[in-house]
C-alpha cells in the first residue's frame, strides 16, 4: 500500500549506506550502532520524552478542568468562550512560534520589556525547554478542551443527578463519577497526544532557531533524522526514523500499562463506561447506568 | 461577591453560606477562563500590532502600540515574494483537501459498507499506520521521490497526503449509523454502486466530509517538516517554510520581525476567517476524537 511502502523502504535503508545517489551498500546494524554511540542521540531522546511528559501532565488536566468549568453552572455563555479558547488551534504553527520568539527574546522581547527583566528565555537552554513546553500547552489546550467538552456532553445527566441526590459534593462527583465515565476519552487523549509528541519537530526548531535547527540540547529526535537526511546520510536518517517509531510504540505501551495499573482498582467504573460509550451516538437520556455509577 | 458577604461568613445560615461559596467559585472560574482566553488571543493581537510597526520598531518598541503606524512591513513582505508562497500554500492545501475528502469518502464507504476479501485485514494495516510517525517514512519517501525527480515540486507536497487514514476511519465509523437497508433499497431499485455512492451515501456523509475538509485544510496549511525537507525552494515552498527565512540580507541571520509579523498575519488570518465562518465544523471534527 501507498502508506506502508515508504516505511519498509526506510527500514531497508536503515541497514544500508546510501548517499542519495549511486549504489547502496549493506552495512548491517552499523547505522543503529553509530546512533547509539552518538551522545546527542541520547540527549535528543531525553528531550523528546521531556517535552511529551512535561506538557502532557499540564495540558490534559488543565483542558479537562476547563471543560468541566464550562459544563458547570458556574459559567455562563459557553458558546462565547469555546471558540476563543480553541483559537490557538487554528493559528499557523510556524507563525505562532515566530510570535513567541519575539515575545520571549532576551533583548527586545515583550516579556522582558514589560517586567523589566533580562532573562535569556530562549537562549538559556534550561529555560528555553520550558518555553517550548509552555507553547505546547498553549496550543494543545483548546483542542483537548473541545474533545473533553464533547465527551462530557455525552455523559448521561441522570448519572450526575443520581450522584447529587446521593449527596456527593462537586469534587467527589468529579473524581468518583465523571472521571471514571470519561476514562476512555482521557486515555485516548493521552495516547494521541503522546504519539504526536514523539514526532515533535516544528515548535522547538522555529521557536528557538527560526529557519535553522535548534541546538541538540533542546531539540528532539526528529532533528537528528532530518539533519542526517539533509546531509545525505540516508542510512542513519532512516535508522533514526525507525527508532522514532519504536519510541512511539514504547510510549504508547507505557500509557497503556499505566492505565492498566490504575484500572485494576475500578473495574466497576469501567463496566459502566463500556456500557455508556461502547455504543456510538446513543445513550443520551437513558438512565441505564445511573444505579451503577455510585462509587 | 462583596465584602459584606465575607463579613457575614461566620454567622451566616447554611443556605447563604452555600450561595456565597458558589459565588466565589463562580468568580474564580471566570478568572481562570478570562486568563486563559487572554493568553489564547494575545499572540494574534500582538501579531497584528507588530505587523504595523516596521522591522526596526518591533525591536525597540516591542510591547507598545505602533508609533508611527506603517505598512512598510507589508511592502517588504511582498518584495520577499511572500505572495508566491501564499499562493503555493493555498494551492497545495486546497488541492490536497479536495482529493483527500474525495478519497476518504470513497474508501470509507468501501471499508464500511462493501464486502470484499481481506477487508478487515487491509483496514487493520491501514489503522496501524496511524501509529507510525511521518518521520519514519521520510527517508524512504525522499529516496524514492528523488528517483522520479519529484523533490521541490508541487506534487510531492500533495500526492502523499491524498489518503488520510484518519479520514477513512471516521467516514467508516460514521457509516455504521446508516442502516444497510437504506443502501439495499437503492440497490434493489437497480442503481449502480457508483450511483448509490453519489446519490445515497454522499448526502448522508456531507456533514462529516465538511468537517474533514476543514481539518485537512488546517493540517496541510500547517505542514512544516515535510515541505521543509521535500520542497524548500522559493518557487514551490509554502508560506510556513519561507516565513522564518525572512532575514536581513546584509546582517544575515537577524530576522526581519516586522516583515515576519506581516507574514504571520498572512499565514494566520485566512485560517481564522475560515474558522469564524465554519466554527461548528471545526468543533465537530475535533469532537469525533471523543467517540
């Protein structure tokens, strides 16, 4: 198939030496070995994982809380807030990264000039990595917020009402009823977000280096791949590309593993969720799960 | 909530205390939302303001309003050939969206409603590719396309994106809500498969295809890694790739921030306009992720 062939082609390339022209030469595992021996490889793998974890632990809960706020009676006019919060999603990623570059630039940046500070937000790498995280949170919030809002809308109001009748307060309602019911959506969000994060490329590069490539101490594994490709080292580039896929699988497995560990304790909730969300586009208004949702 | 309410806290009856608490929570909720909204919107506003400052003014007067207001940045933008890049973005994103929506609809219908050998297996393989990042295929694609001299062309930016697995998947899911009898009836009336697709299926699919179209356009417009590697020459490169390259030709690496901000506006405003017009489609498309 069209979408699988280039992956296979890359796999073959990763065991060969190829300069983009002329013959290819099989080299076995040499490309992989070369990557493992290269210290920047491990730094970039570490950065890739850092960007994923650091932004996910902020953006997923924050988006969830925002969605809860909008569903709650505390807030009016959700039609007004929703598009404004979603706005970062429809802004060009490159454009946004460039705007952030001007906001956080050391000498002339908006942030430093407003606060009268002189922090090297983007050039001190220990700080810069957090600005990348902040950018990822800023961008992802609207997306996951809309996903969670859709998920919350599908939660049967009868269940919530039953919990209120039982005397469950807002916090308890959230953790004992809504979170278990939203479990599938949350798990899905964490996984999709993780898969996307592993192949992060645009934001750290454009924010920290414009049209160039960010320094290995703040860049991701994708940079190693693209860098090798652009200098005509196809074999190592393909090896890096496949390692990226392996990393995706590992990360997904970790998320599933974590979910399984947490899930052991609340099989009751899971059963309700399967009943509620298993069948697509039905269930609104049916009170079937209400009795079971009681913690 | 006023000070009076706070003072009453001690001896207030339970109902009033509850009302006070709800009020405070509401206030806090609004505070959080307002903060998040300001953060969401501010970069767009800054973009607009900075694009009217001119290159040197962006540096010396980064936080304030333009003084004087000038459209020099937009002139400079045009002289950097940004209109060509904008056209490239439009062409690539537009054609890919049309093609991808067409193919997603047909393929989703085939996988959802037609019976053919190996259907489940092929679909499983296709779904498996969602897990594979584009980076994995990149060197393979590059090596292959270099052989047909497709590097730095329009087609290399379009053809590989014509069959989005996500699109095929959501169309297939959506078709589960369409009863088979609906299609059988048309088939009994003697309609050909092709006719059934266009006359019966497409009208049903319209909302999801529209949602898919806006999301596909957005994704293509934002594509950066692919065109940066595959099509970075000025003639065919999209705006996303050329924008960060607008630097001072004399000093070299110093970015021309005014020009870039004007370019950012050019890159962002069309999407924001589409978003304002088709807001519900975006939201609905994204919300499919919750199912």
